[in-house]
């Protein structure tokens, strides 16, 4: 199953955030490393939030298409029952034809 570019991009940002969090939690990290990691973390989180917002154009279209299909299905006349008299007549005719051929 192919992964969309946005999902892959979000996964890359999550990976970077995990690495930055590791630097922030590392007791051996210097003050400057922590400051840089914090600034990077804020920028990446902001970027991730921007990418996470759905555009909505294709989703809205599919939603309304589904609604229209459902309305079309409901507005048609009810289907005939599975075993009405024409089915029985067809089977009887087929049986008689096969019997007469022999």
C-alpha cells in the first residue's frame, strides 16, 4: 500500500521530533545544544500542525458524492422479491425443454 507524500512527510517530522526530545532529555547535553533543540522542536511542531490540517476539497466532494448515491438508491422503486412467479415459470419452462429434448 503506497504511502502518500504528506503522511511520509509527517513521519519524517515525527522522527526528527523524537531525536530532538532525546537531546533535550540527555543529561550530558550542553546549554547551547538544549537551546538549539528547543528552537528546532518549536519550528517542527509548528510545521507539523500546518501539514496536519486537511485541505478538505476532495473529502467534501467524496462526502457529497456518497450522499447523492445514497439518495439515488433510496429514490428508486423497491426491487422485486427474489422468487416471484416469473422465476418459477422460467425454471418450469427450462425443465420442460430439457425433458422434451431427451
